C-alpha cells in the first residue's frame, strides 16, 4: 500500500521552518509497512491544495495532510477539504467542550475564532486532539483516505500515533517494510563500493541497497518493500553476515541508530559515566546525549567553556598552556577532557576546542580546525580534525567526530 | 517567476533524514524574489524522477533538484537527467582533475567509481563543486531551467550561493519578495487575532498575513510576492506602525530572527556577558547561542549540571537545598543561575531544572515541569513552566521559555 504526505503552509515554502512533521509521519508509515510514495509541501492556497490532493489521491491509497488548521484567516485547509468533499461545517460538541476547557485552564477567552475550531466537515470522522484545539479529520472517498492533522508537531505526533496508525492498520491490508542499516567506518564511499561490488551484484533483486555517507562513517541500508513474513529480515541478516566476512575490520555496528545512541547504550550497559567539555561545539555534544531518555543514568556534567577564563577557572586548564599553545591546541583539548572528568567525577570525558568561524582562523589554524580529546581511566588521547568551512557544519561535524572518537575508545577498552 | 524544489532520495521518504536542503534552497530563492511553488521529495526511482521533473517544469520556470549524485549504483539522478535531455555522458576533464586531486589529498584511490563522478551529460553547463566530487549541472530546455545539485548539504549550499543564484539572476527578470515578521508575546493566537481583526481586514490585498504561534510568542508575518521597488517594504512598515498603536504592550520585536538572535544582539550592544546552567535542557540553550557567529563576544561558560553532584560541586548549589526541595525546585534553579553567574564571572545567567521524562515525574511535579531562573546584577527571578509531555518538546520549549525570560529581564533592566 502506498501513501503520500502533504504539508501545507507558506512558512515551509519560504524556508521559515524546517518540515519535521513529514519525517515523523514517514517513519510511522514505514514502520507499519506503508510505502511513502512522495512528500509534497505547498502553500496556503485553495487551488493548489485541491490540485495536489486530487493528484496525490490518484497515486496513493492514503494521503496524510498536515497544517493549515489554526483559528486564523490564513489557515484554509479545513474549509478547502469541506468544499472538496462537498460537506458543510458543523459544530462537534465534544470538540467544543474540549476547546473551552483547554482555553479556560490557560486563561484564554473562548471567542468566535476558538469556537470555529470545533467546526468540522459533516461526514468526516473526527480524530480527538487531546493536546490542542484543532481536531484531526479522517475522510474516505471511493476506498481512499485523506487524513488532515494539525501542523503543531507535538499534536500531530500524538494524533498520528494514537488515532491515525491504528485506523490505517484496521482499514488496509498491510504488508511489511524492512530497513536495516549497517555502519562502516574507515573506508571512503567509493573504496567501500569497490570492495563490496561482488556482494552488491549478488544481492537478491528484492533487496535495495543504499549508501549513506556521513562524516566519519558510511552507512549501508538494505531495504525490502511490501514483503510478508520474517524471511526477508532473515535474508538481510544473512547478507550482512556475508559482508562481515568481506570487510570485518570496517563494520562498527548496526543501527536504527545514531552513534550517540550506540555510545548511550554502551555507557548504560557498562555502568560508566560521562562528562563533556565543549568549546567550539557549544553544548551540542551534551544536548545530543541528554536528548535521549535515560541519559541521566550516566551523564554527570557538561561544561561549555567558551572563554579562556572558563577553561581555566572551571575546568582547571593551565593558563600558561593556553598562552603557549593557544586555546585551540592538543594540550588544551587534553586538559579540558581531563579537567571535566575530574570535576565531574566521571569515568569518561570528551572535549572539543576549535575555530567555528567565520572569523578567528589563521594560516596555521584555519577556520574548521578542531582538537578533540577523550579521557578515560586508560588515559587520554587527542586528535586534530578539519571539520569544514561553514560554522553550522563545523559544529555539527566536530560533535559527530568527538562522539565517534569516544565510541572507538570505548570499543578499544572493552 | 516561480521555481519548484525536488529532493531525491529514499532516505527522505523513509524518514531516515530531515530534508534541510530544501529549506536552504527556499531561502535563497525567496531572497532573490523567486516564488517557491512547491517542494517535492521522491525516491531514487527513474520513472518517478522523470514524471516529477516533467510536471514541475510545467508549473515553474526553474526546477532545483538535489540528491542522487553519489558514485554508487543507488544514485541514478545524473543518468536519468541525461536520458531526459537526450544527452550522452562525457568526461569533463576539469572535474576529473579536481576529483583526482581531492581524493589524493584524502588518501583515497582514484577508481572506476570516482572516475564516473567526472562524467556529465553533454550539453549541460557544469557547475564546479569545489567541496565535493559531484559537480552541479544546469540544463536549459524551451526557456526553462533544471539545476541538479549534490545532496550533501554543505556542497549544495556553496553551489547554490556561488553558481546557481548568480545564474538565475542573470537568466530571469526577477521581481522582489518581501517578508517581514513582527513578534508578539503575551496574547494567545485567537485573542491576538480578535484584537487586531479590524487592522487585518483593512490590509491592502497584496499583503498576505500569517500567524506563526510558538511557545511564549505569536509571530505575525506580512508577505508580498513579485513586487517592484521599495514601496511595498515601506507599506509593511506603515502597517506594523499601525499595529503598534493597537497592541503596544504585546509587541516584543521584529525578526528575520529568533529570540536568541534578539538576545545575542542585545548582549553585544550592551557589552554584557552570559553564562548558562542547564539541567533538563542539557546544553540546548548554550548550543543555540554558540551557533551564532560572534557568540564568543559574550558567552563565557555553560554548565550542563545533570547530576546532583555536578549541581553542588561545579555550581555550588547547597546539597541541603536539593535534599529539602528536590533538584527540580525554585530554590535550586535560583542557586544554579547564581552559581554559574559567579563561577563564570558573567553579567547575566540563565538556569533550567526540570523533568524531561519519560520517567521521573510525580503528582506534584509531573513530567514537563521546569523551573527557570535568570540572574542579573538587578537580582534573580524564577518561574515555573509546564513544557508539555514529550521529551523533545519539553527540552525545546524549556529552552525557548528560558531565553524569552532572559530577554524580558534584559528589557526591564535597560
């Protein structure tokens, strides 16, 4: 079964927001075995909404729509859907009572605009939105389904999980989709492809291979669409086992999974604690770990020591070292890692110091230069990485390299 | 002039990556006055690529395509474009020399796969990619343009900026697009809309109003498409001035701009320094500030004091206070803010302590409860916020609330 995703909102087309809703919806659909045919983002425009939905309905059995359900005049999705399906808008008393309760608890007046949130196209199935004022709506026509969800990510997410997915599973006979990703490290994409060419050529035709290069890693994804039973998942396992015989030294793990998730799991399994000392990465390493539920089991303390004074006063970096080698140096990275490990009483620590730019670079240390150190009971190691030329990219890559380095160190000391 | 954006890659449709390329491309196009008609994401599938490009070319004068240009077999965009435009692939010697140099410097063998990166469809204009091995390609047909760019965000970004935008500006007669956003705080979306209804109704028809609700703020965006000269920008200013007479107490600023950018500018203007102490937000506040070029002018130090020991040992929070009131309490938030302000020698500090979940909540302090404190020379204030029920949402909202609170404090003390 195929589905299309349509996200509505001028803010997407002008680049004012990043569309994460469609990512989350795609994951839900894939997990249930529904193939996402395409994702389309369009503006708050009546004609474009109608055209796009008609076309999407011709290509897919289900279309999931988000956005355009707010109480203000710029949001027109509900009105347009009602017109498309030839329905008039009627008040849903359950939604009206919920909206009133919700607003009262937040001290907001129940006015004409909020009241309009309780209007729904007659004949659609109302999907109750416990977390917001705009209900979800489920339309059926000639065996095909259109679902309209609010654009607030959190409200969309709950409706998708609690209302839409159970209904899709009940309404359609779904097959399975299997994605499994293996992480390699140490071979460039083209060299890896050359090494595994014979394996790739011999893959069964229903398995689709994708190369996903990242800083420090190339991931290989095997996918099978619309399959039944467990045999395909087992075949993927067998194929990955064959690969292990070909490039044993380059396979670092499997994922759903980010490198920080692998480290997260390793730290919890081994009962080790972690501290971070970040200069150029500015808290990104700490935030990647603490974004994961359960991080409090091992994450002790992170220090974003942006100034030289903070490096010295908080982490105990020797000011003479900074004066002699500069803040971006192997010596300072090492002292930062060891310093935060000590003050946090942690087993492991990782530190970054670098030049994120756009200013601050020199011939010897251009923008993008980052020193990374990892301190563990086995000692401290440090490495210099060149992380690009763009501030956002440098921060992101340096954080990724640092977490990969921590991961390798943990593997070596296991 | 209209453009469509097409991003190609199975990884987008299965939700394995967030498509940020299309956001960046949309910003570039808007800034140059090009209306983005739609964004479409499709898989690495020959037929779908051809169908989508044909349709996009019918709707827009230019189509910007990213993805599918890697050296491995799963990437088929270049081959498909060559077929579509009836060209054969020929080696570009400049690209070949560049790829060889680039790989040699990274110690990667120049093999058959890399060599194929230098093949381009005959007749297209090659856009030199200084940062990667896949060149950009510019095709023209019947007065319409298709541009193919690599999917690596950093390579795409440079090609878009240095090659694509100058050519689009030279090739098409572009008008202007004006977006201007005003930030309000303190009125819920529906109450705000009610208060400014007469103003909204009286807007000139060529100005499009959008409401953009966020935690702690509702932004109002006025947009005008395909306009010429300065008069529209001036009209938007006049309209915002009228609004200032209607809701003076709720307007907090203007943006392109996030609240952290406003704080960033204020701190730099006033020569004030900042420190952060984060528990539940785990480094997100520090990373939002340090993501901005120039943050080193004011950002002294951030501490992610996840454990109680870190709160006590690093920030000097009194363990007795933690024992009496709990780590998530007004008292601990205040001591965290004051502690980090002291150890960093900063003028201002902001602190968060809360329950990000999914576990750790209680009846009295459910998941989502966050205490935020702001310490300045004028004293310390603290506020309790309920930030939702989902870990990611709680972290994001708590960070936003904290930065908004810092902003309000700075305004009151100005």
